[in-house]
C-alpha cells in the first residue's frame, strides 16, 4: 500500500499543502489498490465527509495529479496512486479488460522515444499516457 506519511512529506518538500481532503482521497486510492472513478471516490469520501461534493473530489484529484501522487487512466476515466512518485519516471499502465485492474509499469526511455518521434513529425505533445489493454494473470486463470 502507498505510504501516506511519505506522500505528506513529498508535498511538504515541494511547498504544497496536503490538506485533510487531499489526504483522504489519497488514502482511499491507496487502500483500494485499484483504479477508481471520481464518483466512486466521492461515494467513499462521503462515508467520512458527508458534505463532500463533486468539486471537492475534482480539486483534490487535480492537486494529486499535479504533484505526481496519482495518475489518471484515460481509457477508464479513473485514477490510481503512483507507485514511485518520489522519482521522475515514465510509466505505462497495464489495464485488464476483465476485472478493470490497473498495474503501473516503469519504462526506461520508451516515452522519450515517442516524444522524439513526435517532435520529428512536427507534432507538439501536450499529454501522453501509455495504456496497454489485455487480461491480467488472475483473470487468465
């Protein structure tokens, strides 16, 4: 499970505030260990913060993404904790078509190659997420 104290220290080191709401959203994602949509997160957040509304979740997720603590899985419109946030890295996400599970895998230089090729084509990349769909080991059995 992701370390909440380490995430808090990461925010402090960057001069960012790890507010109780941001912490709660991060803890939910860390505890679940799977990708959750904003509304799934809202349902879980409301268990402890009954007055939380959609903007609460979206603001927290925007912050958590900006500081590198969570990733957005575009194909599922869902979010997962970053497995290695203290280190700058490129990732791909293995997305199971059966159970919806998401696994982050660290990549060495693959995204750099994609960006270099994009630049050579005159294409200005504004965002990239590498998602690989298939069937996880558990679902194959």
